[in-house]
């Protein structure tokens, strides 16, 4: 098994989205009207080259985000809280072909959640089985979905994901998981917080666990600091997920790979697991 990163452009967000401040509605307002922006952050998708078939985790976004009118003009988040930079050649389809993989070769596509920077490249995968959280899929549709910041009107007309049914088989600190491979070395675990049905993918190779974390946190350091982002609808649920990931990493060598952390590339390349001393500090905190 081999894991490849694909960077589909960059995104800038408010610093109070990366690390939230305040509670409830105040947390959202602090994020929206924050005057400070992050540096351009990578938008990673992941390819798992597995002998049971190629698996892709998330799609990154599309270059169409630069087109006038692509985002709903009435949604203040897209006007005030988001700056995207994606070229056509940076979309996941062309980048897969550079790796010698046709999008039609992808057996399984897994969506951690439905935000556009994770699902904007769906149009490249009409022939793949697409796994997603069924509850999040329903809530992301229609006008209510648009109000929450999703773009269901940009999904391909053929898009009908297969809902993930978690089974009561523990994987470390996670009481339930869904086996993606027959061998059980690639699983999906529920990591609610950033969205109610957010999921992460865990791939195990030679005793090392690669935690493809989506947006559970924006960086590894934020995970260790146990800081919830500014968009999570339920801060307590997000914090519970963060602590489950930390507990998981205390019992298994874990390479933590969130979507927007520039250091994810280096950690993957160097097989750098979460350090025991950092985990001990997080537990003490």
C-alpha cells in the first residue's frame, strides 16, 4: 500500500476559523468579522494505492471557483471568509493522470464531508463508488444546505453516494468503524465536529497508522492544543473527537494528516508519528 498526496490549489481562511474564539453565535461572528487571514493553505486529497483497488479520500476543489457567480452571492461566508486559488491543471483529475492513474481507475472515493474544498472535484469520478455520511448528505442538500455553506447545486446530476454504515467494532478509541478493504487495513471512523457527520480514514501499513483527518483540526499542533475550529456547530462534540484522536495515537504509531496543514507532506514523507512527549503534554493539559 502506498499513500500519495495531491494538492488541489490553496485556500485562505480567517484565523478565527482555524482556531475559534468565543462560544455559540459569538464564535461564528468572531470568525466572520476577523480581520486576519491565514497564509495560503494547501487543499490536499489523498490517493491510497491498495492491492484491492485504488482509493481516493476527498476530491479537493475545482478551478471553477474563480468564475463569477460560482458561489451564492447572498452567502456572506463566500464574500467575507474565503479566498481560493485553484488552476485547472491543479484539479484532482489531471493530477491523478500525472501519477499514471485515470479517474476511472479509482475503485472507491471517500468524502470526509461535503464542504466544497473536499467535494468540488466530484465531477472527475462518475465511475467510482462514493462513500459518504448519509446524514451529512441529506442536510447538505437543497436551500438549507446552501444556508449552511454547502454547494449542492454544483454537484454532478449523477451524484448518489453510498451511505456509510458504521459497525460496532472498536478501533482503538473509536467504538465503531467501517471496513473499506477486506483486509481491514483501510477503515473509516466517525469524527464529528467540523460537521455533524464528518468522517476520517485510517490506513495501516507495517504497524503505522495514517490518519487522513479531513478537517478534524487544521494542523497537528491545533490537535495537540485541543483547540476547536470556528465553524464546528457543536464545540463539545468537536473537542470529544479531538481527544479520541489523541487517545488513538497514544496506543498506535499515528501519522496525522489533516487536509490543510502544510506540514502534512513532510510528516507523510518522513513517516513522522505523533511524538509521545507531545501526546503526554496534551493529556496533561
